[in-house]
């Protein structure tokens, strides 16, 4: 796998997008650079730069640039087709911390961004409790923001049936636990 770095350029700290009613914060636009490492199975023959931003509540690649490496071959359409854009956007969200979860500060008066962590599988054991619906909402928000399919994640990783996952998501929305509201923020977006 290539090596990834991210730079947010001249953005003010905590500028970006508040997603899913303040459940997540995306510090974007972010520029991701991928370069090959010595142990890559299929090394890139060029450097790739992606600009990631939020479009309709989801992270999306808004710009892609491939740069020929020194003494490397010219860039062809075949090279461009092999770039796994959606996988890299998802990786940027989770591993490069472009998307963070929001939680209340211990003082209860403000909020802070923290690394997103997938909820434990134990929440499914007691039915659609408030805690379970909160976990479902976290999973749904992160999946939707990163282009994953929440029902597929809930069935594969948490053992829920498609019907149960759909019903719990609908219940979380109906109770106002899961809010599909997104807004651009300037300055201290986590607060």
C-alpha cells in the first residue's frame, strides 16, 4: 500500500463541515498525497494527489492529480483507472483523521473532536435501547460520510439482519437521535 500524507493548507483550525447534526466533523478541504513505498506489491508509477471535500454530506474526491515520477513512464488512462479513489477517501477519513467524532468536553459546556472509534458489537444484544440507537447512529453517520453502505456494515460486522438494521436506523431517525443535517463551519467548528 502506498504511503499517505495529508495537508490542509491554509485552513483556519476547525474549519470544515459539521455532519449529521454535529455527530462528526470533517476538516476539509484536505489534500491527500499517495506515494509508493519499497514494500508495495503493486507500486504506483506516479505520485497521486487527491483533494477531498464534503459534497452533499459525504466525503468526495473533488480533484485528482497524477504526477509522473522522475524517470517514470508517462501517465496513461490505464494508470488512472487503477487508482482506488473511493478506498483512499475512506482511508483518509479513518486513518488520516480527516473525519473525527464529536463528544462533549468533561465540563459539559463545549465539545471536542476525537478519533472515530467503531462501537463495540455488544450494543446489539439488548434490542433497540437508547444506547444501541446511539451506536447505530454513529455507524450510520460515519458510513454515509465516507461512502460506505451502513446496512452492509451492520450486517457484516455486527450480525444484524438487513431488516433489523433498517428498522433501528428508522427508529433512531424518528426519535431524533440520528439527524441528517450538515453545515459548513468556519473557525472553531468543534465548539
